[in-house]
């Protein structure tokens, strides 16, 4: 059995079995493959196993990592209140179509946090802001870039909003 990436049939089999055992297809397949390969190599080096045991153990580890923590969910109103309190802008300004940079930053962060910390889909999140779901995707990318240091001002604002949100009681 080769896990070095040369035998894709084996990794496809691992992915299929992992999905059969409860891992959703929604997860990025490449990330799953890398994770499976890493976990499989760790298990191969440390233990004796059957292939079925290996698949089951890897699936459980990945499921544990991707299981949503229900205690982290908030209402969209609470998230919007946190962004309003940090930025000092009104809800109407944040939801508006304004292109003023400070308002755009607030809207981007609000959209990202609502998508991240609620049970709302991208389409439902976009409805709050009167835009298309692709704007939610775009704003999530912008926030991830800010987290990586491309926009320190937005990254700082995001950290402030998240810390205010986390200190408020959950709904």
C-alpha cells in the first residue's frame, strides 16, 4: 500500500471510506487527502493495524477536528451589535452600499462573523446585507488575507469584534 501520492486509487478508497463513515463531501478533498496521508503515515509507523481499523481511526480523528462546536453559535443581531459597538457605526451604515473604507471594513467583518458564528448559509447571510452570496465568499477571502497580515487594520478590527462578541453572553 502506497500513501506517498503515487497510488491515487488508495487515497480515493480512503476518502470514500471516510465519507461513508460520516465525513461530509463538503470538506476540501485535497485537504482531506493530505490529512489522511499524514494520519495514515503516523499510524503505520507506530502500530500494527488492519486496513479497516486504520480507516475508522483516521475518519474519527478528522470528524473530531471538523465537528462544529455548537457553543460558538450566536444570533446575527448579537454579531451586528458587536461590530456596531466596536466601529461606532450604525447598522444602516454597515448594511449600506457605501464604498467608504471604514464602512467597507465594518461590513466585511460583520458579514464574515455572521457567516462564521451563525447557522446561516451564505445565501441567508447575503440576504441580511442585500447582496449576492458571492460577496460573502469574497469578504471571507478578504478577512483571511487580513488575518495573514495583508491588511493589519482590518485584522485588528476583526480581533476587536471577535473579542467583544466572545465576552457577550451566547444566544
